[in-house]
C-alpha cells in the first residue's frame, strides 16, 4: 500500500487557513519602507561584488545605508508613538 502523505501535505499547504491574517498584512505594509530600503542596499552591495567599488559605487552604498537607517528610525519612531497612544 502506498502512502499519500506527501500529496496531502502539498494539497493542504495552500489551504485558506494558511493565508496571512489582516494584522499580518498590516504589519508587512507598515514595514514596507524598511523592506524596500533593504532591497536597495542589497542591490548596491551586489553591484560591487564583481569589481573594486568606484567612487560612484561608494556613494551609492552610503546613500543606500542612510536610506535603510532612516527607514528603520522612522519605523521605530512610529512604533513608539503608536505604543504611547495605545497605552
């Protein structure tokens, strides 16, 4: 007798109860500026992997780091404000 456990797992892996909740989607939306800034930073790092970074590459990295840091600071500030208002 053959077991169909792997087929069952594949079928239930995409069931409705596996979808993100509204609060999870809201959290993702709130963190989206940080996510996009991190993607930009990673792109800047990837660009410099195959050669010695030029001055332009160095500026792009510094700019991407500043944007990522600013996005994190803004998210932290908004979170702290929301906690103060909610408390």
